[in-house]
C-alpha cells in the first residue's frame, strides 16, 4: 500500500450549488472547483446528465474513469482491427486478455440494447473534443490492475475467481430501470465484495480501494496544474465516496503502478513437474525393472498426446493446432514452458485470425454455449484451454499409474 502524506487539509468538501439528479459531489482544491459525477455505466440518465453537466458547468478540464489504453479504444473505432491476438499469445498475455474480454462481455449483457457499458464516458470524451476542452484519463492501466489483482491470490483462488468470471458469460439478466438506479448506489461495489470470502479482501483492495486513491490523486494533480478553474469528473458511482475521501491527501502513484514481483522460488514451480516425473520413472526402473519403466514412459506419451489432441478436436481447432497440441503435451511435462495449450493457441491465432465482428459479437455469441465455437476469438481460447485441460488430466492418470507401480 502506498504511503499517504497527510498535511494540513487545504481541501474541503462543500455542498454543490449545482444540482444533479445523479450521485454528485463538489470538492474545492485550492482555487479549483472539482465537480464529480457518479454514474452507472449502463444508464441512459447518466449519459444525459454528463451532457447537462458539461453544458452548464463549462469546465476547463474533463476527467474520465478511463486509462490511456481504454481511452484509445474509445477514440479509435478501428482499435479492434489493430489488436494482434497472435502477439497476445506470443507474449503470454492470454489470461489478461481473456479476463478483460469476459468482463467486457458481462458488462455488454447489462446494456439492455440501447445503452452500451461506458457510453457516458464516451459521451464525455466526445463533448471534450467538440468543445476543445482538455481531456484527462485518470484511471490506472487495466493491465496493471489485473496483474496486481491476480498477484494477490494463490493458485486455487485464481482458478476459483476465473470460474466465476466464466459463469458470468452465461448471464442473461436484463436490468430493469430500478436495478440500474441501484447500480448508482455509492456502496454497490463494496456490497459486491463483502459477499466474497475474506481471502479475496486483497483483490477488493486492488480493484476498489487502490483505484479510489489513484483516481483522486490524478484529479488532485490536475487541479494543481490548472490553478484556478473548473474540473468535471465522470466516474462509476461505486468510486465516488472513496475518491472524495482520498482526494484530501497526497498519494504516491509509483507504488500503485508497480507490478507484483516474481517469487525468487518461482523456478521451483517450473522445475517441480520435470523433477517429479523424472524421479517417478527412475524409481519405477529401480524398483520394478526396465519393462515397467518403459511402459510408464510409453503411457505418458500416448495418454497425454491423445487427451491433448482430443481437447483440440473438441475445440474444433485447425488440424495443425491439434497435431501441435498432441506433439507438445508429453514434451511439456519435462519442459514446462512448452505447454500444449499455449502452443495450440499460438498456432490457432496465427492460422485463423479473428475478424472485428468476432470481437464485437462476443456478448451475443456467449448467450448460448454453442456460440463459443462460432466466434473465432472465443474458439481460440477454447483451443488454448481444452488441450491444456486434456494434458493435465493425462498427468493425473499417469501419476496414478506410476504410484501403483511403486506400491
């Protein structure tokens, strides 16, 4: 957690003269008035209120709850066309992209058709451009937030959270007007995380508390640069109170942008399986003879290759991707960096590059499980996940067989 430098509060919160029907706060920072609007990211009223605030307040600066990369995607309609999914797999960022796509898909399903998630932020961006007003993205980079969040939990908690994310793909809930208004509650995000077990408190701290401080500090710095004038801020209502509380204190941003350090013992995780299986084969040879040891090695080759290849077939992968998954499954046991799922996903992303329409239809194509195979983006991740699952199942079966040989 970054250090917070407390000083004499030169800032104060005061009731806003400007009246808003949405969650709203006005904060004075020196000679700068900061008007903060809390929105629901799928609310038509929030969009209208953004427009009204800009027209009536005439701010000198507009701040939005976007990071630099998400702002570029809002400003550039061809952003998805430029996304190189092959490069994503090559750089092993597929888990981050998959998490981002799932969250984006879940939000889109809450949009009720007319209003898309983040449309109020897009409106603020459009108004800033039209009025030639300075626009400032104040959120932390989404990749940094996800990496810091994943870095706070252990292996099993990661898979539990990822399974919850996958479950959200099948959500078909349509939000009523009352439900949308409920999303504007200042405590809705805290209520959501309070329902999770305490072991996930660190994730809540990264996704909510840290970002509250980050958003507040970026606005505070912008106020220092502006001197005298008005700043209009558009953020999700769940961040409103936390941001207002944090804006009274200076926060160092560098610690909040740091990525989790890899453990000095991380190599043991990579070396554990090769060491274990080498020892298992060696002990089998020593105690049961060369014939049983050869049988165990042959079983490892066949079982892992067949199950990984079958995973590729179930994912409807390209034949070359299936063959690569089958070939690298037993090799990956002794060279963990060559995971069959990663190799197959890398191959698939090269051989069958997704279209822009595939990215745009992720939410619609996940309405039913059959849509997973119609969408090239989702299917590439199936090609990544299913062969890896098959290979892991093979590992369990071979381990059991080896233990039976020994005992």
